[in-house]
C-alpha cells in the first residue's frame, strides 16, 4: 500500500489559489521608522538625504508618525 501523493505541475505542488497572492501568506516587508525609531510595516519614504560623497540615506515614517507629525510621503 503506497502513500497518496500530492498532484504536481512542472515539479511544483499544486496549491488552492496557486498564483493568487492573497491565498499565500507572505512575510510582511518592514522598514525603519526614523521618528519613533522602530520597525514598521506601514513605512513610506518621506525624503532622501543626498550627500556629496558616500551613499545617501532614505528616511521613512510609519502611518502613526505621519499623522502625528503631519509628514507627507515623497
């Protein structure tokens, strides 16, 4: 007696909703909020600090800090 196998397509297991992003649990992308100094999943780019030499810096703020400090996304 053999163990039942999952159906495959092109070497990949078939999942319900395959190809539908909402059906898959993807890890949330986090950014650093420069105002409350912590990680956030609602971070948006506020400004870019350009420097003459060396890399510049991107400054992000979370939704709460954008509302409190009235910050507008770039």
